[in-house]
């Protein structure tokens, strides 16, 4: 028996490397595939989309916020991988009664690397996990520097508008990329008004593709209200997914920064 401590400080015991894994977190589902655990994942959520062909073959256990407990029980997992933010405490407490549930809590890049390390240890894929960690450590070794800072609001929701605030992985990625989050003084995901956006005097507003799928029509909706602020649609996965998709994030974030710099010039 091996004891593992999750990122909330709770412990689970595993008799052996798990052979029937359920992932309740899209970015961690993709990580399991990257670590070579293709056949050992038996269930995922309906929001797990990468790699598409692979996840389409897996049984869906509901959404991240509404897990179908009965379907999980039918799959008889020997490990469930979850996340404090993406899953509900009620669902996780119910699942803990019958199964080992390991919960991540990732708010920065070191936390993401720690999550990858432990998932590798739990699943017997440490070699691949450590290779991934080494690659990411090099990629994120040096933050992008912006002078003056790019004052930025990152919107994740509409009706009401919600932004990424402090103590979020998105905020950590913005900081790494040289963006000054104008709502970093507010906790987590605050509701913000148009007036607050005006008063924040942003250089740019980033409209994420997830969880709300912002599109050009939403840029057009905001533009008359914030005429002096540049708005960009961005791939939310590059700012909020903390598994192997982080391999793609530095180049993507640099491209966003370059686009803003060129426009400003």
C-alpha cells in the first residue's frame, strides 16, 4: 500500500498502480493520455475534449459540476482524479465514500508541476511525467517582461461579466506573460461591471474561449462601451489548462503579447 497526499493535504491509499482511472478534469484527462495511460482511463467528463478521437471512446460520467455518481460506481474506478475548483465538494464527498479521490488545487505554475509529478507517481508513469516537468521548467524559466506593463482584464463569463482575479492559475499565467491584471486585487473570479472596466483603464481586454465562449459578436457588443480599449479573443486553454497543454502556452502567450506590441507601435 502506498499513501499519496493531494493538493488539499488529504491522503489516499493505493494498493497498486491504478488500472481503472476516472478523470473529472479536462486538462488532467489530456495529461493522462500524454503519460501513456490510454487504456487505463475508463471514464471522463463530457467536457474532456483532448485528444478528441481518444476521449470519444471513453464513457462519459457527466459534467465537471454534475458528476453522475451511479455511472462512476458502475465503472468501479481504483482512482478518481479531480480538482477543487472544477468539481463540486458535494460530488467529491460522495465519491470519497467508495473510491480513492485525489484532488488537485493548481493556482500557479509550480502547483501545476507538482500536480504532474504526483499523478506520474500514482500511475507509475514518473519517467514521462518528469520529462514533461523538465520541458515545462525550461519553457517557463523566465517571465516575459513588459515596460510599461500591459494593463489587462481577462473575462471568463458574460451576464454577468466575470474576470480572473487573484489566486487563480489564469492570473499566474497573465503575470508570467507580462500582463498586469487590473483585477488582481479581487479574489478568484469577481463579477465586474462595465463601469469598473472603464475605470480600470485597461490597455487590453482578453475575452476567453472558455468557460463562456466569447466570439466576435461579443467584441462588437463591448466596443461601443469601451472605445479606447483593445479587445482580443483568446484561447482559454492556453491560460487555464495546467497539464501537458502548457507545452503550447508560452509560444501562444508570446504571440498575443507581440500582437499587442505591434498594434501599439
